C-alpha cells in the first residue's frame, strides 16, 4: 500500500548544528531569478496594514524569527515573532501608521537563533487598508466542528434547503437534472501511466480533463444529497469518493506526474467529502481521509519545498495553494496535517498574493489567466467566508479586480491584450467572476459589464447556487461606467489600455501597450513595448499564432517570440523569454484630445542596446503615432513588425500601408531615416503541432541603414471599413536630440514634438 513520509532534507544537519548551539547564519544575499525578493521593498510606502514580510530562505534553517520595531535599534517594545516555518509572514494585528523597521533570523531544530539579518525599513501610509492575517486561535475558534464547513456552515443548511424550493428553484432543478444524469455515469478508470513512460500532450490533456469531469460529478452529487437528503445522490457521491481513494495517489494523477489531474481530486473531493459526510460510514471517512492526507501532504511539500513563499511566479502553484486551503478546511481536526495546510494557505493569501496582480487589479499573465486564476480564487474567498467568517475581498487587489476586464475587454470589444491566448477575442465566460466581485464589493459598473456580456447571474453549479441563495451582501443594480476615465494603466502588470469611446463599442478605437516590470515570464510573451489595436468591434493589429501546448516547438519558434507581435527587433534579434527581459511605463499621460504613453524596454535587448523606448501617441479618435527610438553601442538595424488578419496593402515608394478587416481599417505611413524595405508573408517558421491558425499576415519593415541612434516612425489612421482617414505629408523633421513629426490630418497641419530627455510630448 502506498505511503508518504515527509523527510526534511536537512534534518540531520540541522540537528547536528543545534547540538553545537549554532543556528545557520543569515547570508543577506541578493534575490535570484524567479524570487519575489525582500518585501516590502526597502524604504517603500505600503498601503496594506500590516504588510507582508518576505525574505530569502537559508538552506540549513529549520525556521525563522522575525522582529518589527518603530526604531532601527529594535529597542524593548519591539514586536517579536518567535518562530515561523515560512519565509513569508504577515502579522495578526494592524500596526500604527508611520515608519517601521524589520529583520529576521534563522532558527535550528533546537530553537537556537542566528544573528539578525540587516534591518529593512517601510512606511505604512495614513489610511492604509487594514487587513491583518487571522491568528491560529481565531482559526480554531471559527472552523465549524461539524460538517458542512466548505462554502456553507451547518447552521446555514436549512436556509439553502428552503432556497431550493423558492427563489432558486430553477437553479436547483438544473442541478438535480445534472445529478440524475451523473447517476447513470460509470466510474472512470484510473488513468494509466504515460505510454512508453514519456510525457505526451494528448494523454496529459485527456487525463486531466477526464479527471476534472469525474471529480465534478462527485461534487454535484454530494451537494444535491446535502440539500435534498436523497440517498441515491449520497450513495453515488460515496462510490465516487471511495473510487478516487482507491487510486494510487503517487501514480498517474499525482502532483509530480500530472498536477492538472491531481489538483481537482484534491479540492473537489474535499467538497464532496464535506457535503456528503452523513452518507459516509466511519470506515468510509477514514479511507477517504487517508487518501486525502497523502494528496494534501504531496501538495504541501510540492509548494513549501520550492519554497513557493519565495518562488511566487510558479503559475500552477498560484492555484494549488488555495486548493490545498479548501482541503484543509474540509479535513480540519480530522487529518493531522490539515491545520498546517491551512496555515500555509493563509500565509500565501495574506502574503504577496497575487504575485501576478497588484492593487490596481491588473494581472500580468493576461486576460485568459485573469479569467482562469481569479475565477478559481473566488472559491477560496467563499471558503474563507464560510469557514472562517472572513471577507477576503477586503484585500486591496480585489477592491479593484474588476477594472482589468472593464478596460482590457469591454463589451463587444475585439482585443484581450497580451500573453498566452491573447490572439483570441474576448469571451463571455471571463465575465462570470466580475459579477461575483460586483456584488461582494458593491460596484454597479462591474455588474453592468457582466450583464453586457450576458453573465450577470454569475457562476452555475453548486457554487453558483450557494452564491445566488445567500441574502448578503445584497445584489447590486447595474450601472454603466459613465464618467469613468477612457484610459487606464495597470502598474503591476505593466499594461496600458486606451479608448476613444469605451461606452460605445460601435464607435470605439482601443489601443493597448505592454511594458512590464515582471519581465517575459510564465504565460507572458517576449513582447515588451508591443501594441495591439482594435476598432468598432474588429481586431486590426493582433498577436499571432496559437498555443498547441505550453512550451511546444511552435511556441518557442513563433508564438512567444517578438516577431509574432506588433513589436520591434533590433539587429535581427527579438527579446528573450526571461525574467530579466523587463519593461517599464515611463509616462502615462491621458487627456481629452490625446493620450501619450512611453514604454522603456531597454533591458529586453541585451548589452548592445543602451536605450529602447516606444512613444505611443493616440490622437483621439482616429490617429495613432508610434515612435521607436533606439540608442545602440554599434550601428543597428531596426525591424518593425505589424500583424493583421487580412493582407496589407504596401506602397514601397510612398511608404504607405493599409489594412481592412471586419468593420475597421487602418492606413498610414512608415518611415525611418535612410529608408525602409517593407514585406509581408502569411507563413510561419513551422506549423503548429496541434490545432490550426486562422489566416494571418505578418508585415515587417526594416531600416536600410544601420545607425547608433536609430528611429522608426509609424503614423496610422484608424477608420471604418471602406473609409480612409485623410493623412498626407507625413515627415520626420527631427533635429538633434529632439524628435519632430509633421503631417496633415483632414487638411489640418499637425506637429508632434517629442523630447526624449523628458520624455514628453507637445502637439499642435
């Protein structure tokens, strides 16, 4: 029979060190690639009280001590945290505003302490959001002793039973209809090992999808049993739970082999166990708990051994931790390690989470992963609310979370920004969690967004029923975002979204740009300073290709590359897909007549490039000016890429290009000192391994002369299909270090002057 024993990697060494009375020292080393580093940043001002403290792990440390003080000498009266097993800590009480110092030390297994680390400083802003982490004592007091405790409490069951007969009868009947179908379904076979012992995409995809579907059957059956008492549902849920428990948790559905299959087993069977508890015998419960203990310990070790507290940009870890937290609540007091699992989940949530998001509500991995990860995080928020009576949406990220989709993918829009799957148009399913947050945070504009996408009723299934049936907080009445700004900068994500008429999709022109401080990691692409453009509901300048699977040859040779985006290559080279390839928005200047944005992507192009900035000027509502300025150590060529879903019209002699797709068109000029060679193709380096791309054309315009101070200019008019925006006489009249572009727009002369030193712009 399978077993799982946790053996701390350095248990013997730490014990030996403890015997000599010396804890391992603090190295005070600099963060490495993939580390979240020291938090808060030294000298920074924080808007959450208390802030999360993060530091680097020491290989031989068994645990850590932490001190907080109002003075750098840590005089008596300092806050002492005597022991934490993690390199991430958030205090359990709010701190007074003003300046604080903090430091940490290593502990060995015997409790011996090292010298303290260097002290770091932060300031808590006046009016910072109070959000202390719950203490262990509070957790013990609030987790119900009986079941259910996931998403609803024992004292709430009767309320939900009444709701199924009244206001939520239609939802309930749909659940019952689904459960009746599930009663007829055979148990799923345990997925076999990989054919030939080697991972392959088709089996990986099939196994996790089949396992997810099977686990959802157990969840729905258990929920229908809980509210109806129908023993048929209880027995069916029991059969599924015992069937999952019979699988080898170290086998084909383990976290190490296929975590996409292992994760739904972890959290969905926890819900089923909790909701079908009364249908299980004591022996059944023990059998299920034994399997859950192994899977929970595997998930905990997978995360903590990393450690995920510091390796915060591991994408799958970004949901595994709260799946573990759900399981912890279900098995709290019944599985010995469940309290530790819950402590870990609380540490992550009250720590830096979300590492890909920030207080603006942005998500650096992009629209698709906002929809996936943020939606799943709402389950954790429901679990917190029921199990611990805590509103997790008080976290600053969730106070603004709906704004990201509002600006990136407004109703009837055609763009989704950047990153994996950003070649697709917006879809209604991504709006589902926006309805949830509209209600939780009381934001009627978010509800308007969800209803405009046809998802005002939120999620379906058991979770959707529970949310709809809860009386509090009350549902909000939708209100359009009249008066909202037409431009938004999501600082942490490094995304800017500009609109001419966000409230009127049929007339809206949308431009987005990415210059991201997190670099080209995870599900982001090598596309710093890239832009996308859509108008009147049609995509014009787009991301290209498809993702067969993460890391496939097509991904690495095209889909992720700089040339697959509306971006710039320098000396024939694009950006690497690394954490070091960063970008930064230097200027975000929205206005009534024009928006001006400057992105700096210098670190993305290697030591030979001293500076690369893209100036984006959106002369509302219909002219886009892009100016790329490059300073190189040696003379360099520039290759400017644009991509569309129809062929471009190219006039080499006049420097003109044009494109019409759907309801929209662009037409304008490309120019650079020394001239350009502009070509296009509809080919890729290799075909995708799975799936099929839509027709796409890739325009590249390359400078004919290499220069140490190189420049590329695009002036594009955006109109409706069949319409040509009147642009004429486009000239680059730059002089010295100042950049100047002149042209006529509808017969009116326009002069654009850019001061790179600012950087700043003037338009007249």
